[in-house]
């Protein structure tokens, strides 16, 4: 999870954390746990974030949600 990239995309679209939480129907604490890697976003949440931000799905998955390098 690349929290900084997600925050960047949200700022570029003018979407606050509160607005994102409302759209995802999750609490702010749940959102922050997910952003900080304590828990994971669900598939539905990921799809909704991509839709809200209007970003490319493949790039979003690679750069935001599955950004960890595996060797």
C-alpha cells in the first residue's frame, strides 16, 4: 500500500479523507488503518476508490494498492 500516492491522488481530485470514508461507507479510523497497512482494503473498496479518483485501474493497482516489491 502506497499511502503517499493515494493521498496525492486524493489531493489532486480535491477529495478529503472524510469524503472518501463517506463514499466507501467506512469510518475514518478504518480508513486510516487501511492506509497505514494495518488492515487491507476490500476489492469493492479498491474499485470504488479507483472510480472516485478516475484513475487507471492497472496503474492504481500497481502503484497504490500492490506497490510492495516481491523478490
